[in-house]
C-alpha cells in the first residue's frame, strides 16, 4: 500500500481548482494530523477544501491520525522556528513511514528533506495524474494557471521545470 501524509496547503489548493478527487485516484491512503483537520475543516469551514476533506475523512480514504511523539514535533517547531502544525505533519510522515509527504509550503518541504522524506506538491500531483492518464497535458497546464490565478505561488524556475516535465510526458504518450 502506498501511504501519503498531506499538509493543509495541498488539500486547499486542489479543492480551489476542483481537483481534490485526484488525491483519491493517485494515493491508496492519505493521513493528516488533527492540526491539519482543524485548520482545513473546523477553522476553515465553508472555505476551499473544508467540505471535501471532511467528506474524505467520513468516507475513510483520508485518516486523521495523532502524532505519537508530540515532544519531537514541538522540539522541531521551536528549534527550527516553524509552525507546530507543519512540524507535526512531518513528524507524522516519519512515524507512519509515509512513502510521500504532500506539501507545498517551503518550510514543510525543507524539513521533510532533512529527514529524506519524498515530497510532492500540487504540481507534482498534476504530473502524476498525467502519467496515469487521469488528465491530459493541456488540462494540467490549465490547472497550473488556475492555481496561480487562485494565489498559488510558483517560482519561474519551478514552473519551467513543470512545463518541461509535462512536455516529456506528452511526447511519450504520442
């Protein structure tokens, strides 16, 4: 089974562009911390991702798990001066031995890299969806534009690499 742990950012951004369902199609099981659930569903009720996340939890394909070593998560947050919720997400990924951490925020990605955790963000998920035939290259390009229109920040370099990867995927499918 392929296990993923998700940060709030991916849930919210994918819901904003109507692609939340790709999470279920690409990953067998997704876990989130209670902090992520609180941020997205309880505090963010009515906003993008709230209803989708709650429904996914109800259906059982997203699991809300508690971090076992709360001390370690707090220590990471204090020492590295990052948000506790982000430290908990990385700690949970370590504890469940996740195959991938789904996150877009730089502080989460950098901490995950320190622990050699694989990280995939929204753009990486779109690439994987193209690879699996769940969407076309053009749809992925349009979704990247929609993400940016919705306030998603992407560096020019990351966007260039995304388009290059998409082009190679498109040429392989021809």
